[in-house]
C-alpha cells in the first residue's frame, strides 16, 4: 500500500545517470499510457516501440524539464536508485516566445507581455500511478516544478505557467486551483496539442468537431521571482 512508502520529488538531470533515468521514465510512461489512455494524446502502442535512444532523446530535449515523484519502501534507503520506483511525473515545456505562446483571440487567453518582461512555460502530462493516489502527490509534484521555475534564474522577474485541461476533469481542475491557477479561456484540441509540443500527432483532416470545438479549459498562474 502507498502508506508503506516515503516519497521524494525532483527534476530529472539531463546528464547524470541518463541511461538509468531513461529506463525508469520508460517504465512509468508505459504504465501511465496503459492505465489511463484517455489522459494522453499519445498511445501505448506508439511508445512501446521506442528504442532506448528515443527515451534518452526525450529526457534531453532542450525545451523540456521532467519532474518526478519517486516512491521508496520505508525500510529501504531512498538515496539508492535501485530502491526507488518512479510513480508520478509532470513536464514543463519552454520557455516559449510570446509569438509561440499566443492563441487566437477567440480562445480568450489574456494578452502576453514582451519576452523581456515575462517568461512562459506550458505544464503537461501530470500523472500518478493509481495505487499512490489520494495522498496529495500530484499537487506536490506540480509545486516542485513551480518552485524550480521561480528559482533557476532571476530574470525575467515574471513567469507565466499555462496548462490545458480536458473538459469534465473536475478533480484535476480543483488541484490546479489550489495551486493558484485560474481560468484563462478555452482551447481547441489542435491548440492543446501544439501547445504541448505534440503537433506531430495531428491528423491530416482537422475538420471534425473533436479538433475544432473549444472544450479545453485554459488555466494560468503567474510567478514572481525575487
């Protein structure tokens, strides 16, 4: 049971023990795709075919930062990688330019400041394995990512974090509200996929309502660096 574990939260290094990290990330990601297929734009079949090098490439993308929640049985040393299992993740994509971050006016997203005034990130792919849910780990994982954005450099002073939530996902919306995110418009599935860096998953035919209806809830939070 989850109560028999201690939990740690951290940003994944793009250089240290990258082979080990890639394997742990693969295991978590494939479990997530199999457990909650509707939560992701990709599929288990697509990613199960990835080679080891593909997983390393994912972890070292310059515009991505991966944050992990790891679980360690209480009777084992959490400092040993062999004793820990990655059980939760969230990704930050950015920083994005104002032009790349903008959405059509009909989305209702607030106007963006200049790149000199504000830094912009997209938060995506929040997931926790079912057996570890109900302990507030998702919120703590997101907070770890937010804390990183507030401290990894000093300028620009303002940081904007955006995410797009599927319609009807009330539990997730409430989690983000507790973290300080507020409603900032509605996005189409096309806009959400592009914002998350998944434009390669878009089909050739984008005329169906699935891709054009504004059902995705845009939420934003601003961070002030000291």
